[in-house]
């Protein structure tokens, strides 16, 4: 039995635990600023989008961030490292309500809520952005990877300081 | 073995996973504004209350919301749909620290923390309300349902814009 | 097989569930203001620190809180009960992304994100402090206990109202 079959044959609870671990790793990677490791959570061909809920629900394709391959994610990381025009800050991501929505042809649909908190270097922590992850995952070399990750945020207001991934 | 016995015979961990799923479904239903599905999380005779912690702890019955049956929950949903006096907003609920407190005569006591975030249509996301769920659940037709759900919020200040369930 | 061996022989998922329970108990104890029970989550010899991330990462030992034994934790609780110079408030802790980092000689390394919310007696709930728990646990009399708990918060700003544990 290949790794993909192992995930597909998991009962709902083992799968949720595997997802708990994956999302904890994912947010931890970003919270620690370990951005070089971030593209490795995705498949080579992938979609990563940050999009306001209003656009998403009305079918407007307009995204605030759009990457369409792992290479584009890597380019983003290079850009983050080279940019110094933004005030230093830390972002922490809290995840809640991870939900398995089902499998379609070897692709797992998952949804979760996230809350991103922002802390400027000499300031207090504040709410930065909240929304939902709408993700599609597939198994590559025995590991679950994001084939598509949509960060659909609740505000219609685009956060000006959206420098780091969500 | 009936469904109720299956839940009661579950070890603590399987039960916690079943509760993780239930609370993820519950918050997802509300976060998506799928209010018509909300009463189905409750038993026909039920109690749903939103109450400030101070009142709760001093034994004052004064609740901000009080519904005493599934029909009253349904009436609430109709009222939400008919009301248009409030500014459009999204509410997102984060849940943490789900705790199984035990069974009493086929009723499961559960406690959790929640944080409700609010996003006005053209504004930024902010903290709206936080508190604890103090819930009593029972098994109906093979599924865990809320027989009582208390949303005990930390503030003594009643949120003026408490339009949607928590 | 002793209790320590049982935890060490648990697979990753059972261990994560045991940790979910432990952290839910821990935050619940503090959120309910049940401070006398708080030192019991620790081993007799232990380290409890609240430290700004900047100090932590630059290796500065300067902590905002430092306790080096369970007795010091108990002293802290006495101090909390005797102090009345602070405005009454409730603190609620949300935990996310619990990660098992591994065992070293019978000591389990765990990391998690926390968000502390603060509610003044007659005010609205707001973000108070956020950061990560960097914990080392060991098994004492069949139960996981904190041998070291570092609360590394994201801000360089020390919260003036840090009266209760995190």
C-alpha cells in the first residue's frame, strides 16, 4: 500500500491528527520566520492565494497575493529577505476548527480558521488579519502537501502590511 | 450497543476527537452564516444562553440571550434574517482548550474557551467577545447534540452588536 | 512498564492527545483563577519564565518573571492573592499549534502558541499578550509535569499588568 493509500484509508480521526500536526508545523515554520522552509509545504505545481472574502464569494479573481508554483513561492521568500522598507514586526498565526471536507480523486479538501496577530518591534500585539484556509492537499513522497491554499480573509480592507505569508 | 452507549464507552481520546469535530462543525456553520443549520446542533428541548460571567457566577439568571427550545432557536434565525438595522459584519469564532468534564446520567459535560472576532464590511478585524462554553450534550439518533449551551463571556459589558449566535 | 515508559512508548498521536488534554487543563486552571492548583502542573525543581522574545533570542537571561522551584510558584500565588493594587480583570488563554519536538533522556520537548486576552471588570476584551510556550516535561507519578516552562512573548514591550501566570 503506497503512502497516498495510507492517508486515504485512514479513518477520520487519524487523518485529523495528521492534519493537526501539519498545520502546527506550517504555522510554526512561519511564526519562527523560517521562510525558506515554507515552499516545501507545497507541491511543485500549486496555487497560493490571499484573497478578500468579498472577492472570493463574488467570484472575482482579484487576489492580494497569488503564486502559481513552488518556484513563485521561493521568489516571494527572496523578495521578503531583500525588502527592508517595512517596519520590523512578528506575526503569529493561531489555527482553529480544522475540518476535513473529503477526498476528490486523491485530493483532500480541508478548511480551517486562522487568526494572525502582529507585533511591531516596540509595540503591543494586535489583531492583524483573520479568515479561513480553504486548502486542497495531496500526498507526495509519503507526505501531505498543499496543492492549493487559499487564505480567504474576512475584511474587505486589504492589510497594507501584508509582507509575510499566512 | 446503541449509539449513546458507543459514545459513553469511548475512551477519553476518541471522545475528545469527536468533540473537536463537533465544535469545528458548529463554529464553521456560524462563521459561514449558515444559520438555518444552527438549531440542528441542539436537542428539541434545550437551553441556549449568552450570559456575562459576573451574572453567571453570582447566580443571577439575567442572560443577554435566552432560548429554551429548538423552536426558539429557529425563531432567532428568522429574526436575524429579517433584521437589517445592523451594519453588515462577519463574525469568526476560534475555540481552544476543549475539556471533557464527565458524564452524568447520559449527559456529557464539556467546557471550552472561545474568542469571537468581528469584521465590519469595510473595516479591520477586531476582538469582539471572549469567554467559555459550558455545555451539556446528549446522544440523539447517533449524534452528539447540545442539550444546554451556555456562552459565559468574560466582560460585564454587554456587546451592543450581539446579533449572531456564539 | 512504568508510567514514564508508557508516555515514551506512545505513538505521536496518543502523545499529542495527552498534551491537548494537559494544556486544556493548564489554561482552564488559570482562566478560572484557580491559582492554588497551578504549581501542581510543575515538578518540585522547575523553571518558569516569562521572557520577551528579543531577550530570549539574543541569549539575555533577563526575564519578566522567573521562578526556579515549585515553592517559588507557590509564593507567587500567595503574592497574587495578597495584592489588590491592580484593577480587577480576567485573563483567558487560547492555545494553538501544539508541537511535540522530541524526547531527550526522559524529557519531552513541546512547543505551542498562546494568545492571552484581557478583560477589565467593566471594559471590553482585548489582546493582552501573545507568544510561544517552550516547554520541557517529564513524567512524575504517572503524570506529565512541567520541568521547564518558558513563555516567550512576541513584544519587546513588557506588559505592565502582568499579574497572573501565562
